[in-house]
C-alpha cells in the first residue's frame, strides 16, 4: 500500500510546488509593475528581500523534492519519472527566467 501511495504523494507535492511557483511569479510580476509605476511618481517599496526569500525557499523545496523523487525513482516507474523530471525542469526554468 505504501508503494502505491508514494507516487500519489509525490504528485501532490509537485502540484503544491507548481502552485507556490505561480504565486511567486505573480508577486514578481506585481513588483515589476510597481517599479514601472514608480517612474510616474507612484510610491514604490524597493526592498527585494522578501521576494528573494520566497524564491530561495521555493528553490530549496524544489531541490529537496527532486532528491526524494530521484531516491524513489525505481518505485515511480519508467512512465512517471520522466514526466516528473520534466515538471521539475519547468519549475526551475520559469523561476530563473523571470
């Protein structure tokens, strides 16, 4: 039963990681827009520390989850593992690019 649960738990964790990534990317977009509006005289909080902390925390979770997936690769099977790795690549890639 535990072997059948593992893929489900990992998929749920990956979904949560992707949702957290979306929230961080949305916050980055808001920060960029506020920066643009500051050029027109709007108030702007330039402190990037909270946003940087969010990104660092997300990347830390990413690496921990990636390690767990690799450790459980035999149990995940040849169909699920490549899909998970592709999703991991997309998460990290989108964070780095934005």
